[in-house]
């Protein structure tokens, strides 16, 4: 063991070998070929500061790298590569020769003299046969061959670390180093610490499995490592806050360390680290000194100009610089790890902090240029059909007419309504002022107003756009098609089916004038048009026509881009099913939309909220009143509840039904009026209003008034008609009730909500006439139809006349378990009916064993973390099970899930 190695080993002493120690380097009595003394500092391991954080995952990787002859630690300035390698080297028990390369080492004689001296200083000297070079400019091949042979003969490999290797740019020296590395075999493990790609043929080493690489992605700090690093600086930061800092710095070691040093001087370190201005920090000083100021003027100019871009390619950079050399400059900057990151396919991006600093520097050095750069970028991006970035840069340049034209010309105005980008687009165009006067600007303003249900302002903007887009004006078809979409939406919101039909016809004509690829790129436009048309037809009571349009919308292609209109159309179809007497089918439609909405990332409830109202109405029919109220509450804050006629009427219907079954007849009458202005009266909405008014009269002892209110209800609305017939027979007008039932006609087989109520009305009429056998047969049929759908309300609403019938053994057996608790006899007489638990849903809820485990722990008020710990699974696994439980139970909250599970006897 050499003297240096012995000093090094003794310095470590009995301490933990993981603790880095800086060895003591003895005096070096030799000189380099120039006659200058060797600089001992170049052989010393860099000192690790007290705040240095050992990252064991990287140390382990470097340990594993000893299986390959070459290791490359490649990262940007301040990435922590030198301290990492020094920390690893200090933990090795065998000789590690360290050499910090300098610019002068480009001369072969100087470089190899320093390499030999590094080997000597760290206890792995060459023999006397290896004569040190005497000429600074050259090296004898014999020296290299002898050195390689001696290394190859060693029992234990020598580790040679060349730090700052990017300073060595001489091809001759690189070739010599490769020669020695190749012929040294297992006797040499070379570690290159560099900012740039070395000139060595790395591809050959990779192909042979002889190269280990530690690059920027691995050098980046994780959130957990950032927390530990900040703690070494005396700062305590929550993991989520550290994660945000890591995102902003991309885990850049110097950025984290410099930010921590500055934060220690702040009164609120956490707030400082969250909001610090990069351009006014020590980070800016570091990056400007280490990266920007070391570049030629032309390169600095390019970096400053592309700083306004999220990403860029050479052609785009050339458009901003008005030069043609961007390709070579960007490639060089990327190779030099100069905070220019390659995204693939010739696209690049700046490190986020570097970009912030450059933008601030741009404003200082070239004030007023930034808007022009955004304008140039917007025009280039529009030519290349990069719409989102076109809009962003058009807005940043305050060129609102250009941005609006781009959105409309691309047929992308529907994205303001699809829920995926609608929020971003609305925010992007929110600063647009009156200076934008193009027809497209009017269309974008109108779309924004209508998306917020601001009808007055939206309709005024539509009229302005329509004036600009007169039929004889030379405006593109895309703008006119966008106008047709907004007119269809306006027709839906104003309850005007005629206007919706005209808009749809106009859209069909305009589609013929547009290229197919443009229409295919935006399937959401047609899906929205069909949904608005179907909604307007539904409002007008044209159920079959509405079903045709809504079914076409529900089948639209496009994946996530049409997820919201497809969900909206399916929920409208569910309402149609409900209005036609098919509550179970309606429920299944709504629940089927939940998984796809979750996959598309749509909020819950999404769209208009009609689906929640359908579920609430179905829950009332099944006498699940608590669930019905919870579903109604979920829609209470939706803006569509008061401006969309179908939504408003649906909410009025569900709310009034709930109030009525709770015995609040007068409140039900008040709730039944949707209070929306519409161009035409909706027959089904008016029919339900009449029903609730009639029920209130009957409850208050005015049967004649109750019957009179029902004069406008006809067989064209089957569900309304059977409920009206029930009120008529309860008012003592059996013949009028039967006549109304006989007038009912449906396009197909009537749904159970129709057949069950109709059978009960006829049964009551028969019972009143003394025909008990007929009444029993009709109630039997009603029970059979209702049991599958779990329709309890028709029987609960029927009154006392049914109790003797349900007490008979045959009917008692049909009702037991889902309608009644069994009605056991007592003294030969049936007991009065006691409240029974809510029935299970139409579609039996099937939970997996693990989902039941999670649900049971929710009922015990355990947190997600506690559930995970109790079940020995991850938190993410628990969250996945929760999502599945919520979907199956059709709820959105924990408490609702527990209540619903108890209602269904799952707990």
C-alpha cells in the first residue's frame, strides 16, 4: 500500500465507510513537461459541503458501474455530478485516481503527465518502464502501450476519474485515451465526469455492454431527496411543496441548493420557495454566468428569443431570429448540456428556470421585442397547424383577431364546450377587448357567453356575428359552420326547436364546402350540433325525432374529444326513457356514462347534470328518498339548472315529486314550475306541472279542482296520463280515469312505470265497483311488473284500498322483501304496514371482496391512509377501489357511499 493510500485508509478510521472523507494529498515533487510544478489541487477529491446530501441510489449505481470499463456521468452545470462522483470515490477501498481536467490538458504531453501523476498520487503508480512525457505537445506511442500493458496485468483494476472532461476537446488525446482503455482490459475503470458528450465512440461501448451512463434524468433530485436536502439547510418543507419546487427546477441540484440558501434569509421560507422570482435570485446569477455569458453573441441572441416558446425546432427558432443557423446552434447547446433539452424529432425546450431568467433578460436587453416574437411564432405555428400553441402565442401578442380567426378557421370553436380544453380556452380569450372586431372574434365572444349561460349577451354577440357573416359575404365556410353550432346551442337554451332545425340544415349544407380532413379532426362539432338539436326536440315533446338525433350524437367517434357531448346526449336519452316509463333503462344509461367520463377526466357531475336528475327521479320511484335528495343537491350549483329548459324542467320534476311524496303538496306545486323563458311550451313539462297542481288540490280536499286541472293531460304523454288517471280515480272519477288510460298510445311497448300505474288504476276502479277478483288479478300483474324494476311508489301512493289485497297469501308473497317487510298476520288480521327498508337497485350491485373491505372501513370513519395500512396495500390501491365503489353505487362522496351501501344492505 502506498503512503497516500495508507494515509487515506487511516483517515477513514473506524467510522462508517459511507461517510465521505477528503484524503490528504502529499507534496508532489515532480513537474509537468513544461517545467511547471504539478498542481496538487487537481488530484484532490472535491470537498463535500456540510449540506451535501448523499443519494444512495446514485452511489449504488456507480458501484454497479464497476462491472463495465467505462462510466459516463453527464449533466449540466450544477447537476451535482462532481460531488456525487467524489462522494462515491471516497467510499472505495481500492485506489481511485482523481484528476480535474483543465484547458491546458488539450496538449497530449501535459494530459498524460497529469494522468501518470494522478495514478502515482493515489497509490497506483506506473513502473519505471513508463517514462513520463518530456514534450508537452506529443506522447510516444510506447508510453501508452506500456501503460496499458501494466494496467492489464494488475490483479485489481485502477479507477481513474477525469472530472470536467468536457474541457478536453482534442481528438488526438481522445484517441490515445481510448487506446489505453481498450488495451488495459479489466485493469482500468475509467469514469468521465462531463457536461458534454465526449468524443469517444460511445455507441460501440453501448453495443458491447461496456458503458454505464448516469445522465441528467437520474441526477435530478426526487421530491423526497429535495425534502432531505432542504432539511440539511435548516428548512422544513412538506412533500407536496418540495414536489412543486422540484417540478420548477426539474430536480436541478444547484437550483435547489441556491434556492435553499436564499430561502433561509426569508421570513417565510416555504412561501419564498413557492413564489421566488427566478430572474432576481442567485439561481439567475449562476445560470447567466455559467451558461449564457459563456456563449457567443449570436447564440445568446437565439436563446433570448426562443425563451418565449414552450418548445421549439430549428425552423421556428430561425423564424424568430431571422437567421438560418438554428439547427447547428441548438444541437451544440444540447450536446453541451447548456439547459437546452432535446424532446425528439428535432424539437427542444429550455429548462424551466433558465427560460424564466432568459425572458427577464430579454425584456431588459431588448424591450418591446417580446410581443413581436410571439406574433412571429404564432404565424409560423399556424402555418404548421399547431393550433394550441398558435392560440397561446397569438394571445400573448394581443393579436386577438388573429387568434380568433385561427380558432374558427380550424373548426375548433366546439372545444370551448367539450370540457377538456374549455377552461383553458376561456381563460386564454378572457382578456380580449373591443379592439378585436373580426367576425371570428364575435363568434368567440358569443361562445364564451353561451358556455356561461349568459343568454342576453350571447344572443347579442351572435346577432353581430351573423351580420358580419351574411350569405353574400366572402367569409369562409368554417366561420358560418361555427355560427350554425352556436345558433343550435342558442335554440336549445331558448327552447326554440324551429331555430335548431334551421341551424342543423345550414350546418349540413356548409359541411359540403369544407375539407373532410378538417371535419374529421373535430368530431366534437357535429356531436354538439346533434345534441343541441336533440335537446330542443325533446323540449318540444317530439320524442322520436329527439331520439334519432341524440342516438346519432351518442354514437359519435372521437374518443375524449366527444366524451362530453356523448355523455350529454346519453343522459338526454335516459330522460326520454324515464318520460316513456322505463326507469330501469334510464338508470342503466346514466350509470354507463360514469366509467368513460372518468377515463376522459371529466368532472362529476359533468355536462348539464341531467343524468343526476334522472337518477334522482328513479330513486323517488323506488322510495329511496335520501338518495334522491343527495342527487338533487349535487346539481344545485350547476349553472344549467336555471337556463337550460330541459335541465330546469327535469330538476323541477324530480324536486316536485320528492316534495309530493314527503307530503308537501303546495311546495311541490311551487317547485314544479321551471321558471325558464322558452319560445314554445313543452307538453311534458306542462303535463307534470298540471299533475302536481292536481295532486295538491286533491290533498287539500278539492277533487273537482283536481280533475279540472287535468283536462290538458292527454294520452300523448303516457307517464303523465297514468299518473293523471290515478288522481282521477282517487277523486272518485273512475270512468274519466279509464277513458284516459284507453287514450294512451306509445311508439312501442309501454314501460313498467306506465303498465304498473295503469294496472293499479284499473284495479282501484274494479275494487270500487266491487269486482275484487279483477282487482286482485290487476294488482298481481302490477306486482310482477314492478318487482323487477323495484317500483315502490305506485303502491305506496295507491292508498288504503290496497292493503287487504296485499294481505292475501299470494300477493303477500309477491310483495314480501322488496315492497313490504312481509306483513305477518296477527290475530287473523294483517298488521298495519310498517316502514320497510329501501329496495336494492334494478341492477344488482356486486362488489368485490376487497371493495367490501374498503367500504366497511369507510363506515368506521377510517382515512384513506388508515385503510391502506389496515389492509396492507398502497394508498393508490385504496383510491382505485374507492373509484370503483363510487361508480357502482352511483355516488361521489364517502358519506354517500356508506349511506347507499346501508340502504342496499351491503353493510
